[in-house]
C-alpha cells in the first residue's frame, strides 16, 4: 500500500465532487511530508495549484476544500498553514489497523523484466569489481519480484572469447589444474605470458577461433574446465546469499543466434567491411563525443563481445518478450552498451526498452580503486574474509563470543548493506572498519535491531503476552514508526522505477532507527508496563518487525539468533 498515493487519490476524488473544481485539478495531487511533523503527517499544495485556474487566493481555496478533505474516512483532521498549504493528520486507528479501511489499491500492471547482472568470466575469481553488479542486481531482482513483476535473471558468462583461448593454450602445455586454487591462476598467468610472447598470444587467438568453430580437442578442454570454474563461482554466490540465476546463458550459448542476427544486419545493410573485420557504424550526426563502430566480427572471424550481446538481445526479446532488459555493470562499459543498443535499434531488435545501469568504482581512502594491503585486487572471498576478521576483532574487543556462523552473517550484512546504501552511479570508499560498526548506517546495526525485535517476540510468546491492536493512546514514537512502516511500499515502487536499491537500504536504516527510538520510549515487556499497553506495543513491534524482515530479505541478508 503506497500511502502517499492513497491520500492523493482520495483527496482528488473528494475534490472532484466540488462544482467548478473538478476541471481544474492536476493529474495528480502532490502529497509530501512536512518538515515538521507537529503540524501534520502529510501536506499538500493543491490549494496553491488551484489558485490560478480558479482565480482565487490559495487560502480561500484551502478554506473551501478543507471540509471535503476532512470527510475522508482515514483522515483525523486537516488544517491550513501559511499561504495555503493543507496539513493532514491520519487517524490513529488507520495507522494501527489500515486493513479495516478496505482501501482499494490499484496495482500497476506486472512487467516482464530481463536482468543481466553478475555475468562473470570463466577462469577468473569473482573480485571486487563484481560486488556491485552481484549485490545490486540480486536485490533489484528481489524487489521487482516482490512488486509482482516477472523477472528473468541472466548470467551472461564470459566463456567464449580471448580468455578461453589463453586458458586452453595453458592447459595444452601444462595440463588440467589439479586443485581448486589453480583454476583462477591459469588465466592471469597465460595473459601475462601473452604480453611478453607474441607467439603465445597468436596461439591463444587461434585456439579461441578453433574453439568457436567447434574443434573437438578445444571443446573437450572447455567442457572439463568450465564446470570446475562454475562450481567455484557458485560457491561464492552461495556465500553471498545470491538467488540462483534463471539462466546461465553467456557468450558461448548465445553463439547459436549470431547467424540470425547476421541475417537481419545484412538485410538492413548495416554491416561495413573494415580492414578485414565486419563493423556496424552507429555514429549519429548529433554525436559530439567519439562513437566508434560496433565490432561485429573480428578480422580473424572470432565472435566479438558486442556480437554476443546482440545475439543475447535477439534471444531474450524473441523468447521472453520483455518490457525491459536491464544491464548492471561497471560504468566503464557505458560506451559498449550505448553502441550495442544503437545497433539493436537500427536492426529493429528494440522491442524491449534497453537500459544500462553503470556503477561507480569502489575505492580506498586514497580515492583509487580499492586494493588489499598487499596491493592486490581482492577477490570476493577475500573481501568477505576481511570483513569477517573485522567483525571477529570487534566482538573480541567487547568481550563477546560469536559463533563462526554468526560472524559470517554479520560480515555478509556489513558488506552488502554498505554496497546497497550508496547510489549505484557514484564511487564509494570502502573501509573495512567502518562497515562493521554496530552503530550508525551499517549492516550490523540493522541486524542488531532485528535480533532485538526477534528476541522481544520470542520472549513475549514465552510469557504468553498477546499482541492487541489498540489505537487508544499512540505516543509520538509509535505514530512515527507506524508511518514509516506505511511508507515501505512506496519506497519499493520508487526503488524499482528508479533502479535505485539505495532507497531500500536507506529506508531500512530509517526504519531501524525508528524502531530503536520506539523501543527506548515505549518499553514492552518491562514489569511496570500495564497489560493493555504491553499488548498494544507488542502489536506495533510485530508490525515493524514484519516490515524489517521483508526489507532484510530483499537485501539478501541473513539474521543470526543472537549477536
Ligand atoms: N563478462 C563481462 C565482464 O566481466 C560482463 C558482462 C556484462 N553483461 C553483458 N551482457 N555484456 O566484464
């Protein structure tokens, strides 16, 4: 239930009943939260908007429409402020038991959304550069599903290009890796050698081309190596509590659709031969920045990165018929996606709205891409370990004993929440010690609040305290908390529409703060609290807990029993 929308719709339909006003109403009556809550829970400037068409002073209009607004069943009262603002206060009864008011909420049409995130490379350990695509992509997927949209998540694996040639060259020379640790060493080692050794590079390129054209020996190596690498990727995704991908369909599996796209490109005359390669010019007259053509096929005949993306778009649009295809990658791929989307449009393969969300970089305190103490790019496993170490150190410092599993859950929350709370487009500084703090805008703080509420619920059950909805005497902290809970749906809708998972994370923090303020001012199970007050407060705590747990689940966090 989006409470802003409900108020807006109800105010509008009431105003429609007033002669002469109906025709002048804006499409949507704007509802806002006043800076100072003392004067009302919400406010609207609709009287000011009406002033011009009605040719009257806003205050006079406010006075005229006020009685109508007060007729709305869930509104306690409305007052006029300043030059014509109208402040609205909701009934306590509505805050406590909104379901009694039978409000019909118009659900927006469910959309079909294809999502491309993760999209890892075979033979490379998942590293810090994959954190945001993984965490934000997963949470965005969960939000979309929670809102009733139909999503399909694609792991568009890098498993068919240059790196595969380098890996096969290495394995031909030194054999299959014997243990898990070796899997991710091959590619960097072979790539380093290719830098020094031109023959090696050419050999790798040739092997890539042979793999792509179905050479049995290359395929055999590929088929043995890829599952080992995938198993490792899957282990870390499990550790990060990421939903399984609906399709692990990457560069290799979309190769099948390249000929179909080729045909379309030829029919539309979009391919230009350029120095042995096939390219698709996508520059527009209006471009001021350089806009190189899309590399469709390399001069050696290899399938390119862009070709795989066009083939994937072909597959997704024809199979899923999605409304949107949303890509989550580092912003360094902005140009690539601009090019690919243009080519898709020129080819008429743009039945879906194609959208790329480009992330900023995770940096160290120096503003440069984050590195470990040894100066390496950390793998996601190393990042989790680093955060877990910091959690453990903190626990020891405060004399707490935490099980390994609890430490792991806190570390997960610390790492993910910190990633989610930042605007995806901007860079952010990663500081292990600050993300594991138990106070402030952190994952551990969110978990701590949840653990506390869970403990209250459990203790209340043990004591046989029953929750009772009672709007009799709501304290300010209780009203605030209930208003926050009511805002959850709107936050989810905005997070979805704006592809902004930080809205969810920051809402969760605000909710946790409101919960703790409530808990501080309104003790529940303390001896001196009368039974009826206790039941009413427990009811509110339960409502808040339910929302908090939903938010936590959408962020893919796990909650320990105690901490
Ligand atoms: N595998 C690529 C990389 O690690 C990311 C792929 C992103 N998705 C896509 N459809 N191009 O850089």
